């Protein structure tokens, strides 16, 4: 396909290395995937990862169309987006901590078996955690143009690179989901479950607060 061939092979290798390193670096996506995998098993983690990765296509499209530039130039628009994303992360963190205060553990199985898995809930939480993160939008705006040939379609090339990122991120996050699911028996220890729940909730709140307080 023409838009794929326009991407220089050496630049593409550089992109693969960079995007892989950035994907495995701990961040919001990692925390949300681990949190939901602990809540509902590998299915929850897989669905959450799928939602997160679909958000990448949104950022790629936004970057290619230049809307991110508008956000950068409009302090009010960027600040509003930043606060929405920050509030969502804080809400996820509070949800985790609320279970600790109630004496619950995200790893403890209810009497009827595994916790109920709600596909739409997991997809929504994953997608929103990624789509409402302005850091991802800024990253795509600054990162993708380095690997796009201006002679070709910026949109198609951006979507192709996002698809590559999608595959890499899915492999990594689904691997995390399987790892968390495999460790559920050990994690069902009440003290361990409360500790992990507290840490994940605190980290999500910290990430949200840091995002809200960061300078534009």
C-alpha cells in the first residue's frame, strides 16, 4: 500500500524500538489494566486493553488533522481537557480506595464465583483513560510527525503507525492481564489484596493530581 511504503524503513525500525520502550514504561494504561485484571480476571484485562488501544486511533487522527495544534494554542481548551482526564483518573483511584475502606479486596472472589465481567464497562474505562489523557495527545502530536512522509497522506500514515502501536500495546497489556490473573490465588490473601488495591488507587490519584497541577 502506497501510504505504508512511503514510511522510510530505517525510520520505521526506530519507531518500533521507541514505541515498544514507551509502551512497557509504567503509566496510566498499565495501572488501569492491572487494576481491572485484578477485578475481573483476564477477560476484564483484555477488554480494558482493547479500549485503551482503540484510543490510540483517536489520538492519531487528532494529530494528523492538526486538532492538537488548536488545543496547544488554546489554553482554555487544553486546560479543560487536562482537568477532565485528571478527574477521571482520580475517580478510578477513589473507586479502588473505597473498596479498601469497606474492607473489600479487588482480588477476593465473591461467594458465587468470579466477579461479574461487564464488557462495555471494561471497554469504556480503558478507552476513556486513554482518550482523556492529554499527555497521550501531545505525545502523538510531537512523536508521529517524525515518522511521516509529507508527500503522502498524513492521516493514513498516522493510522498505520497507530495500528502498529495497537498491536504492541495489546501484546504487552494482555500479557500483564494474564500475569495478574495467574497470581490471583496468591493475591486473594486479604492483606495482599488490600495492599495492592491501596497502592493502585493511590497511584491513580497521584497521576490524576499531577496531571491536573502540571503547567500547560
